[in-house]
């Protein structure tokens, strides 16, 4: 029997938007011994990063960076600043009450850069990753704007996706860190949730029970294309019916190293990647003043992406964490 006398575990879930962060948050929150709040610390995290940026004389529009390429400072600088300045665990969870649960926490998006300092404070961190083709299909096509706002350049969203992958690659050996692959969660929630429950040392529960609880709590899914049950396998591979061929090829060309590391199959050969990157243009209008005109195909961004082709996954990982 698990005693409630012990101090509850703190939990932090993040990942690229449209990657299943909400699905995972709601699934874990459906367990009676786990409470996971929905993006309750967004403002705190943004204010924290703004403070760092102000101290180094920057006022970036995109506060949470993708670090590929460097935004004018190194990630290691921000991490060192976090560790010197405050305790992540105390600040992020200061307004979250456990209410007697064995584990409690929050879910945020695009907040992977806080993982290392949270892990130092023994916070349990889960990064969820989804096939980038389905991510782009969900952010930029269908009803994606209802969830993520006006379309952004495809390259910008892919760079944030790659960042998430590289944090998983860097941190996977930490006992307080787990990577959840969206497709594995949807295809086999029994195993994936069971492993997470064991890791968090809470009683195991059947996936059917979790699914029923989620539906009782008004889960209707937050798909960009249709309403779905909690663990609907139709959420896998939907890009095949929604992504234009040019976008599909571009996703694979710019993310091949990361997709290969995760085991996602690709259609493009390495020889085609350079031409695809050089010729690509977003097939929709970008109406966001924070982006330069033609962001995905500007000269500087094309050159950076072409240089990435010459590096292996370890070199790309080191580039972010240098």
C-alpha cells in the first residue's frame, strides 16, 4: 500500500504545441492520485525569461527560444542564470496546491528550456513528442488557427519541434525525466500510462478507466480536424490527407536527423534535401509582423538549414547546449 504521508511528487509536462500535451495532462489528471493543472504558470515562466532577457539587454518578441540558430545568446547562459537566480521548483509550483494527491503539477507548452533546472530540483519532467508532419498539419492546416493563432512560418514551428527533440535526447538518462511519444501513447495507452504511474509511484489504473474519467470531465479532444475520443488512433498519420506535398517534403528535409533518431519513417532521400530546402515557400500567407517577410525561405535561414545538413544528430544537439 502506498502511504500518503510522504511528500507529493512535483510534475512538469511540456512539449511543442499540438503534440499531445493536453491529452497527456488530462490523462494523468484523471488518475485520482494525480493532479495536473493546465498552463497555470505561463505568465510566471514568461516573466522569468523576460527578466533574463532584460538583464542581457534584449527585448525579444519570442520569449521562449528555439536555439537553432542561437537567438543572440546561448542556452547555457540562460540555464546558468536560472541556477544562480532562483529555485525553479519553488517558483513554478508556488500557486499550485496538491490537495492531498501523491503527485501534482502543471502542463505548459514550449517550456522545455526549464527542464534542466527543474530536474536539479527533483521535479519529475515529461516531454511529449509527436511526428512533426502531424504537428505542422495541426498548426497550419485544418482548424489549427483556433488553437495556435494565425499561421506562423513552417520553419519556425519546425525549429521549435526540433528543440523539443533535442531536450529529450540530452536529458533522457536523467531518472526524473521521461519522453512520451504521442503515437505510442495513443496506440498503447495501457502500457505508456502504466509506465508513468509506476515511475510516479502511484497505483496502476487501466487505460479504459482513465479514458472514461476523461470523457466524464467533458473531454472532446482538441483536434484541428474533428472531435475525437481520448486515445483515437486516427490522430496518427492524418498529415497524409492534409499536408501539401511541398510541405511534407520540407518537413522531412529539415527534420530528417531528428525524425531518424525517433524512428519516424521518411520518404525523402538525403540527396534531395538540399534542393527541397532551397526551393521551398510556405503555401499560405503569413500575417504576423514579428516575422520577416519570407521567413522560411530568407537567405540567412536557407543557409543555416543547409549547413545543418552537414551535421549529425550529436553535433546538432551540442549546438543547442554549448
